[in-house]
């Protein structure tokens, strides 16, 4: 592996791990907590959390996606290696998460931001909370899968093992 390939793999691994860690935190702590909060507490907490995350997450995700593209391009001449296909697969998972966030979750976040905590429709807030929980379960699955897949491919590659698949691909 070239220095560029090693560097991009390391950075992609780090940022994918951060995304997976954030999603794991959501799955293990935040989602169970918000599922049990009174609706007004949930709405206020989500408004506050979204206010800060809306500034930071686009930068983190965009940097991650750019690094994936650089890593993929650095391996394009070695398309027969598993790491190339792993990068493509993990990129697809992270892109799916990003598209889901932009098309499905951000409209919900905007709706929660618009809630007047002193007067709100409890049924609508309950619906927003339930959909958010569903989205984050799927997003957690996508990002944690990408991280585990990437870690496995890197560990296998670093181990120096060479295994040919039935299609003749090398690690």
C-alpha cells in the first residue's frame, strides 16, 4: 500500500468510527432516554441537541465522504483487492445514511425546532419522536455496519493474509 492509501484508510477508519460511535451513543443512551421523556422534555431536548449537531454534523459527514472518495480513487487501479470493494460498500452505507438524514430526518428536525413548548400538539410531537427513533435505529445499523466492515477489511489486510475468493479477488 502506498503512503496515500495508508493515510486515507486511517482517516476514513477514524471518521467512520466517530460516526459509528455517535450512532452507538444514540442507540444505547439517547434513544431510550427520549422514548421515556415527557413530550415537552423531548421536544426541548431535541431542539437543543439539534441546534448544536446541525452545525457540526454536515462538516463531519462531508469530510468523511470526501476522504472515502480519495481512498476509493487511490485504490481504483487495484480494483481486484477487497479493500477497494470494502471502501465502495462502506461509502454506499454512509451515503445511504446521509441521504436518509437529508431527506427524512432533517424535515423532522425542522418540525421539532418549530414547536412552541408552551403550546403544542401532543399527538404530532409523539409522531415526530417515534419516527426519529425509527430513523436513528436504521442510521445506527448503517454506520456501525460500515465501521465493522471497514475494520474487518483493514485488519484482514494488515494481517498480511492473502485469500483468493471464488472470483479471484485478492485482499
